[in-house]
């Protein structure tokens, strides 16, 4: 269940972060700020920068995390398969002993 | 400068640029398509596209003609709020990839409808497919309007003639191509779009005296003081937080777009699909930022430079700026770029219609159909879809982006909840899916200004027309119906006997990569309850006064 929890948590967390990074304007509409950054009003340029570089950064994170979760699921699948093989072997040896 | 008819004085320049672009696309399409003989090849290119090509193709399919023509028009109309609206549309591919794209790729799905059929059964998938066809048609409509406008500007011909000539040429191209041709072409188109949009923008900024012309997407701060002086409210947010919350409906809508999700299935592997997502974010961020700059420059030109643009010409803003500030051959290249942007999106839309009709409806109802007949049927559907979008564009809405964004909302109501909940919650069933799609879709259509102009939520024409208000009401209703109806019917013995719960559970586990079925996975009642409470609050908020 470790990989499953990891998958669900990261999907929810990354979705929330993506929504936040892409909707900085919503935050500013609730909490307006004054002032300039790089010559533009903050409430104009920060959503644009976050909507490009913020999202780009998150896709890099999502790429790495997604691949890691796949590996973790494969690992747990592997454990399951080896446990089944082990049980199968034990059953065989028990039946041999019985015979 | 007064109002005038904006067109190239030498149409041959425009025609030459368009023909050269088309020859390039036909050659690439022909070479790529020689190997395309099966249905899989036609729609998902044998799942063999690499990450950079796929990332470029994703960006190209998504960007559409709206980037060249539509967005700048609405920046002229709404100023900064429209830029804020557009920013979050970058979330589409990243969210599709992390929420369900890789799962559907693992399943080997042709289309989101394919998943809906496996997950919810035949009836639900046919309803979803019909809605998706409507979504694709509305999306295509926006492209057709833009293509007609581009041909109008090149040839100085009436809109209607431009629509028929341009529309038929493009529908012919897409019908003769396939997804392989489209993917390779879309990658080339993306490069062309970026060059033909950003470089001329730099030249316009230089002609206006802007010092940041060498990197137009972000370096126009020196023009800000003059803009604020001429138009003090340009940077105002204008609307309440509720309007900005409603934008998330577009994000959810983008998750339901069939032609976009199909790009993930063309990836050669899951890792490749994720890497394509990174390329997509980089490229689309670059071009989106350049579009905001073009919109800014357009408003700047009208407010400080005396360039007069009539409301009817708003969608031509990018072309007009080029006609005013750049040599004609540059405008010819920009028009060719705009047409290639429309071409790549129309390819995606029409191929999605082809796949939906032939694979998801006809083949399901008549499974004995021969493969060759199915491929032929696909081509026929692609062509018919193109012709319908031409016919719809005869009497277009005021802004071409309106129909595109309305389509986003419809996809968000009728498809996205079925896919998202279907991938993540085992209890979701066909009764919930059908209720969500039909009732949610009907509510969205009823509150849009296109059917009953008097039944709208805000009375603000652009907000209602783009489907922002309708989506804020109908998307939550769709999620609530899907969850509540599924939960209740699963507990009614007569109805639950008609479900295939065991197979559905196995499917969900398999598409997440699991080899076994564990009852504790993807089965949270608390998660479903929280979702219902959250969306109920949003739906109630949506019907309260908007005060716009």
C-alpha cells in the first residue's frame, strides 16, 4: 500500500500546486498587492511568470515523481509475484511431504 | 489613422507563403503516412512518437489559431483579465498527464471514450462520444472562422468566400493525412508558429520604439508607463474573485478535450509521455507569453499610436499590427503561420471526430465491420466533420475564441468528471456517469446564451458566451451526480446486479499499473464525500448573483 498512498498523495499535492501556479491571479484578486517588478505591476507579471516557469518547474517534478511511483508500483508487484511463487513452492513441498 | 479595409496589397505574397507552407506539410504528411495502414496508425501513430516531437505536437494542437487571432482580440476587449484567463490554460497537458493520461496510455486507449466504454459500458460511452463530437465541432468552428479571416486578409475576398476556399483546402489536407502525418507536421507547425509570431512581434516592438524587441515575450516593460498614462485601467483586474474562480472550469474543461488527450497516447512510453509534458510547458509558456505581449502591443498601438481597429476587425489585430508596422512579406508569413496553427488544431479536432464516430460509435454498434471499412469510415467522418464546421462558421459569434472556450466548458461538464472519477474511484458506475453527462450537459447548454438568451447566470455577454458561468454551475453538478448516483445505485440490489463491479475494479487497478486487486485502493468514501461537499458549495455560489 506504500506506493498507492504515495501515488494518491502526490497526485493530489501536484494537482493543487499546478492549480495554484496557474491561478496566481485568483490569489491576487482576493489579496491585491501594489508595486512593480521588472518594470511591470506585480499583479500582472507574477501570474505570467508563474504560469510559465512555475508550471515548467512543476512538470519537471511531476516527471520525476511519476517515474518513481511507477518504479515503486513495479517493485510492489514484484514482491507480490515472488510471495506467490514462494507460497506455490511451499504448497508443492507440503504435498510432496504428504505423499 | 482611420478605419480601413485591412488586406495585403499584393495577394501573391500571401498565396505564395500559404502554398509553400502547404507543400511542406503535404510532403511531410506523405512521407510519414506511407507506413500508416492500420487503424492504430491512423489515430495514434502506432504509439511511436518521441518526447520532443510529441511535446511540440501537443503545443501545436493546443495552441490553435486562437493564439494568432483570437486571444489578442479579447485582450483588446477585456485587457488584463483575459490574459489571466489564458494563463491557466497551460495546465491542460500537465494535469491530463498526471491525473489520467498515463493510466489511459497504460490501458492502450485510443481515446477517452474508449476508456469510458471499458469503464462504464456502451450507453455511457455513446453519450460521451456524442458530446465529444459537439465539443470538437465547436472547437473546429473557432479555427474555421480564423482561417476564413486569414484568407479574407490575403485575397481581399469576402468572409464567405474565404471560409469556403480556406475551409475546403484544409479539410482536404486533414482527410488525406493521418495522425502520423499530423504529429510530424504539428511539430514543424509549432516551430513555424513560434517563429512567425515572435519574430514579427519583435519587429513591431522595435518599430514602436520598444527596447526589448530582441525577446518580445517578456521584455516590454519600457512601454508600461506610456500605456498606464494612455489607459490607466489596462492593468485592472476588473472582476471579483468569483470570476477568477470560474476560470478553473476551463482548466477542468481542458482535461476533457479528446484531441488533446490523444496526444498522450501517441507517446512511445510512459516516460516519454512525461518528458513530452515538460517540453510542452516550456514551449507553450513561451508562445503564450508572446501572445500576451502581442495583446499588450495591440492595445498600446490603439491607445498611443492612433491605430484604429473597428470591433468587426478585432480578431485580425495581429495581422493589422503587422500590416501597419512590418513589410508586406512579413505579414504574408504571419498569415501562413496563422493558417498552419489552425491547420494543426483542426487536424487534431477532425481526427478526434473521425475516431469518435468510427471507433467509438459505429464500430461498437456494429463490431463485425471489416478493418478496411472502419478506416474508410474514419476518413468519411473526418471529412464530414470538416464540412459541418465550415457550415457552422457561416454565421459566426462575435469573437472566434468564444466558441473555443465554450467547447472547453462542455468538455469539462460531460467528459472530464467521467474520466477523472472513473480512474480514481472504483464506486463510480454507469448510472452515475449517464446522469452526470446528460443532466450536467443539458444544464450547461440551457444556461449558455446561444440556446435561451434570456436564461443566463451573469448577463455579462463574454462571461456567459465563453461558458465561464455555465461551467461553474454545471461542472460541480456533474461531479456531484456522478458520485451520489453511483454511491446510491451500488447499494440498490436490483440496479447493482446490472453492474460489472469486479471487472471495473480490475480495470482500475490495471491502468494504475497493479497486477493484483486490493479492496483498499481507489475506494475512499471520505474522499468522495469531501468532493461532494466542496462542489455543492461551488454550485450554490454559481447561482448566487454575480454583480457584473
